[in-house]
């Protein structure tokens, strides 16, 4: 899981949680149902176009708005392997870690990457490579304990494993 490859889908600044998963779908917490409506208000055709392993790239303040865990859950369930943004709203950042959705902050990558490009991401190193140009960008990688949370698919799984080892 430390190396991810996928096609880029771009979004702008201030993509809020209502654009990620509209409130009209919050009557469920079923990940497969949420996935069907991921990014629907930002791009109605997103789910039909995106493939498992693809990567969302956005500008500033991704995930702002309501503190809903449904937003990163919808993205992960839609098969998106990682979100790269200039920066994230803090509550989205924490919710993404809690459910095991890899996210990286890189202003340079967010400014350079265009929709349709193919990227490779090394999560352990925080390295983002655009494959056709060979251009590389850096993001601060998660510390080892947070990488452990990601590797286990989220905080609950991580804690369960730690408790089972006692």
C-alpha cells in the first residue's frame, strides 16, 4: 500500500463536505451507497468516470464545512486511493486518517497536476511523481504510527490489532 498509482481527477479550492457527499445522502452510512454519490455536487459524472486506484487532486481547504465522517468514507469507498491537496480542513484531515484514506499536502503538486495525468505516490517517502513528465513533488509523509493506522485501514482496526496483541 505504500506505492499507489492512478489517474488524476482535479477539483478546485474550498471543496466542502457537501460537494464530496451531499447531505441528501446522509441517511445512510453504508460505504457502497455513499460511493455512488461521491463528488456528485462538484462533478455529477465523477463516479462514472473514476476507476479504483485513481487520485483526487485539489487546491486549498479540501474537506471544509461540516464535520462529517461520511466525506472521506465516500471517497475511499469510491475506490480513490489518495487525495492530494494544497491543504485540508483539519476535521477532514483527522477523519481521513481515522478511516484509513491516504491524504497528502503538496502545494506544488496541486498546482502542477492536471486531470488525466498518471501519478505514482510513495506514501512512506511523501514522493509524488507525474509519470509522463517525470516531475516529482514532495509532501511531508505521515510518521510511522500514522502509516500504521493507514496500513490497517483506519484507527479502529489499528486499535483492535494493538489490543489483540496484549
